[in-house]
């Protein structure tokens, strides 16, 4: 295991802790963000598909343990990155504009939230008092906005 993989794993744990300690308390109309999702989007440029899906599964399983979903996040994130990997990988070779980055994060978040909502409806683990539209679209837009802000203010 290279030092880069270990460093990315520690960054992933940091994003999970940010999610647990900070972002879960910043809800807007019941919508919350998933910072692990845009961290994994950043890793698409660094790893091939198999490595990324394994990396995603490990981080999402740790996230499942914190939120007591036990496998739902792991499956939904792994399936999301299995679906969107080639699309994002082809687009990441060129310098993207801000609105393109926003749309990529938004599209990935919508796919992830739809898969998560469908899976959790089988297990009633994601039962909230909000409408499915607010959960899927609200979480996706909120994640895309925060992801874009982090992209704008990142350290190069």
C-alpha cells in the first residue's frame, strides 16, 4: 500500500468525521450534505475504477457504522461510482468550468440519493418526515453547492 493511498484514506476519514461532527448539524429544510461524495469524486482522477470502488466501499462502510445504516451507504456509493466513473473520468481530462463542476456533483449526488432512497425504502432506515423530492433534490443541490464552494476555495 503506497503512502498516497494511506494519505487519501486518512483524508477520507477526515471527511467522514466532518460529516458526523459538523455537516449533519447544518441542515437546510431537512436537507443535509454528503462531503464523502465529493471527496470520492475528487479521487476519480487518481485511481482506476476497481481501486476507486474498493476505496469507496471501505469509506462508505465506515460511514454506515457512524449512521447505523449498515451497508446501505456502501452499496449506494459503490453503485453510484460504478455508474458515473467513465463519464467523470472522460470529462476530468480537460479543465472544467464552474457550472460544469456543479452539474457533475449535482448529477452524481442525485444518482446517489435516488439509489440510497430506493434501498432505504426497503429497510425503512431512511424514514424521515420529509417528502422524497426534498430528500433527493434538496440533499443533491446542497451537496453540489458546498462541493463547488470547496472546489473554489481549495488549496492548490
